[in-house]
């Protein structure tokens, strides 16, 4: 049984400032579930580099989920499956790409699960010869968009095709390169269907190569469907990836990776509603008015007056890459309209954090403050620094199952409820 998750990295007793985000920690650490948790001072611990060696999944081994759910291998033998997009006809598209062109498959693979049993029945090469593809979007059922690391491309599409053989057109150029693999570019259709949302991560940790290089970085943009009229929707978001709309409130939400090298317990990654025109702090501040010491004495005079505090802190250095609101009814009621997030796992922390998919219950469109581990078992050995794989994307299918991409394990996992009335409490 998997219960409520302890985000020990956020339970720092005696810190001098209090972030307003909601987190879940064990009561014995001094904080109740949902209570606001203070942040430590910068450099309270040394900045540590500790990385896992991925050993892969042995036969019969798979991630863990709560009672009442079943995990299956949806697809395997992939080459770094980084992102998932599901077409209206339930065809599943997987972007196989990596952090440099030399080791990136640069293709999108299509899967079909005809009997909806959580195991793909068909596999086709949908698109290839791309440049580190990531985000995908279908618009008006005939235009398929792909966000490469350096451009957005558009291709013609017809329902049910196995592959796109037509050469696409570049409709928008993007800045490429960046610190710590910030090469991913996500795109989503906005709520009114007339614009694309675009995420572009920073090209540095905290602007150390010159803030002028960040002019089109660390932001969420909008642009029209022809790739024109790029506008900043939100800024100060160091490395945003996942985007989704809250099904109750209609708010746009994002998953954001925060900065490194301030110690084990700073700065928490977060998932949050995104306010149009909002500023979220990077690189100057974090979680409101907490000044980054590397900018403390040289703050720009034209900083926005308000630094927005994110809604939910999800652990330090967890590399929370994606989020997905559960809009279906196949899972038990507690999951309805709640939020899943995939945590790729830490490298800048003495003790590993992340390497799991978490769930955050919502009530009336607002987070309750609880955080639960939903899918775990990715770490094999803390002592030997070994992992079976690393989750990076989570997506709900129209039939209500979840698909989770495991880029380091080279698999896509499916999760289905075995009992609609089951509970993981």
C-alpha cells in the first residue's frame, strides 16, 4: 500500500522564511499535511552532484502502483521515449529524442492499442529526420505541429494514417541549446483553439552567461497558428515543460524545474497555475521575495513588482517534468479532476529525490495540499546509485488509463484501475 508521500526535503525546521505553496510532509517533522513549509537559507548544505546509473528493467520487473491499479508494459524497445501525445482517435504518439542530436533518434513513433488492454498492438514510424522533437499538437484535424529544439514545424495530417511522408514546413524559429539539457520545447493548443502555447527553458542555471542570452528563454509564449505574433504569456519560469488546463477552473497549469547549486533543499520544483503576464522569479528570486544570493546585490531596477508564489512545491531537485489533470472517470472518485506529475529524478542532491509519479488531490478546482506517490519503484539501489528507469511524461487516454514514458528505461507504461471503487489510502 502506498500512502501519503513525505517530501522530507521541504521539512526544514528553523528556516527563517515561509513559502506559501502547499506541500505534504510527515507530522513528526513539525508540519501537518498541507501546512505552509519554511524554506532553508541558501547554502545550508553543500551543492552535491549525485547521479544514478540506469540498469534497465529485468524480466517481470515493473513500477509499483497503489492497490486497485495494474501496470503493464504498453511498449518497449524504444530509444529514449521523451514525450507522449494522444490523437483524438486514440493513436499514441511518442517523441523519441535526447539532449544532443548525436544520440537522439529524432523520430515520432505511433502506437495503437486496439482492444484498450494497456498493451500496444501496432507500431509505426510516424515521423523521422526531426531535430530533437518534443511537443506535439493536432489542430483542426488536418495540421500536425511538432516542436523541435530549434523550430516549430507543421505537417499535413489525415485521421488514421500510419505515417507522415510529406516534408513539413518550418513556421517558427526557436532559440536552441542550453544548460543542463534545457532543449525541450513543448507546445499545446490554448483554451480557445486559436493559438499555440510554447514553453522554452533557460539557457543557464541562473543567467551566469549573460542575462541578454535569456531574452526568449525561461518563458511561456503564445503565437498564432501560422507561427507569427510571438508574445510572452508568463516569465521567470526557469524550465517549464508540462502544460494542462484545470478542468474545473479553466486555469492554465505548468510543471517547472527550478534552479540548482543552492544546496540540497533549494529550490523546490513546482506545479502551478500560470497567470497571464505573471512573473515567477527566475533568475533573481524564488517563491515570492526570496532573493537568489547570486543576484542579491545587482537586482535590475525594472523587475516586476510582484513575484508570484507557485501553488504546489513538489520537492527539491525532483526534475518534475510533466503534469496531467485526470479528467476521466475510469479511476476511483478521489482521482477525478486531480493532478498527476512525473518526476524524472534528482542529480543535484546528496539523497535522491523524485524518480516517481505523484498525485495531488483537488477539491472544487483547488489543491488540497496533499501529495501522494502514485507510481514508484524506479530506484533500484540508493546505496549503489542504480535506477531501473526514470519517468518523464504522464498522459491520460480517452478511455481513462494513464500512459507514462520512461525515457531511461526505454519503455511506455500503462496504468489501469482494476476496481473503480478501490482506494489507495
